[in-house]
C-alpha cells in the first residue's frame, strides 16, 4: 500500500459527561492527556501515533452499541487486573475466542462505549 504519509491517528467519541469520562480514561485506563481543548480532551494511546479524543456533546448518542474501541496488547491479564483493582467492572474475565483467534475481555466506559482489550493468537505487526 502506497498511501500518503500520516503522522498519527485519532478516534473521537462523544460523551454527555466529559468529567466522568476523563476520570475513566485517565484513572482507570491510565491514558496521558495530550491536548485539552476545553470541550474535547485528546489522550495518547500509543506514543506519537494513536490517540483517543473524548468530546462533550449534548447530542452524544445514548446507545453506543455500534462501536467497539479495541486496544491490542500482549498483556491482557495485566490490563484486566488494573481495571478491576480500580473498581471498574468488566463484562467477563479474559477468555479465548477461537472464532477470531484472540484472547480478550470487554468493559464499558461511562458513556456506554464498548472497549475491548485483546491479544491476537497469531499476527505479525512488523512490516519489515
């Protein structure tokens, strides 16, 4: 693929309660705030390349069922422990999904967005 160069990627989610969402992404997931735009906070998910924006919107969807925000890591169990220790509920403990060849679990953020923490059984992210 010969796409034009990119410097980073940002996924934006809307919330009706920015302060509650900010506490979740900062305290529970431990994301670093990269940019505070007042009604929108952009968090560093991965150094210099992946970001998550959480924006205050009165018209934020009440049903966030059509979106899954997935974080990929080899440390699924460590993430699960971190989240549980901080008092947040997960939908189930980490488990293997043979259909997709992943080990994963789900939780929901304060606005109802589904977050998946997963590890692929076999994938090569290295393009070299």
